């Protein structure tokens, strides 16, 4: 089954920081320490297969066979790293700003999977929440809302406490997507 371009871009956007860090560390070994720490945390959160492949890439391996056995999300990340090493123009842009229209459907689909007990979705939400916490502001508050949302708590007033317009817009988009999914 092919991955829709929109879904691929959501994955690339969500993991842009990791993709950019790995490519930079491959080009400059002095940057590897920060990436190694990020990979250690990712492995501890259930991303062992992806981490093993990224470590192979950082060791110099560049074959497309690295994609074998990876799930959709991991494949998109590895593919983005490999393409970025060949052509930096293909790398995702790290804007530091979330586009609620792009992020909401992807976040909602992962939240739904987590609600259904998918361990990979739970791990992904944890990683995403951690990245959002580091961004600060509305993104940190949205990251804090991912846990309650994954447990089925969706009281918008409680979840949006302290959020500005960007955070409220993203939260509302996620809640709208979750409501649509429940109707199906």
C-alpha cells in the first residue's frame, strides 16, 4: 500500500529535527554526541528498529535495503535521511512553528491508535510530547495535552488552559479530527 504524500509530509514534518540532526551528524562527526543521546532516548521509548538503522547510516551504510522490515513511519524517516545525505534540498524544513491544518489529522490518527492500545503510537506520542515540550509556549502546552487526549480526556477548556491562538487552533483541529473519526 502506498503512502499518501500528505501523510509522508506529516511524518517528515513531525520528525524534521531528528532527520536534520542525523544528516548533520553524518556530515560532521563532532555533532554525533547530541544525536547519540537522542537515539538512546528513542530506543528506550520503543524505537529500537529505527535507532538501529540510523546507527548503521551514521556508520556509513547508505543502501536502500536499510528500509526492509521498517514500518511506514520509520521508512519515511530513513528515506528522508538517505535522500537528505544525497541532496540537502530534499530535507524537511524546520520552522519551529506547527501548521494546525497539517498537524491535526496526523496527531489525531496517532491519538486514536494510542487509545486503541497500539504501543508504537503510545511511544510516538511520548516522543512528540517531549519534542513539543522543548519548543516551549503553545507547543509545550499542546505536548502536555497529548497524554490526556490519548486516554480519552477531551475537555477542550481544560486542555487549552494557558494556550495562545496557535495552540488553541491546533488543539481544536485535533479535537475536530477525533470527533470525525468517532462518527465513522
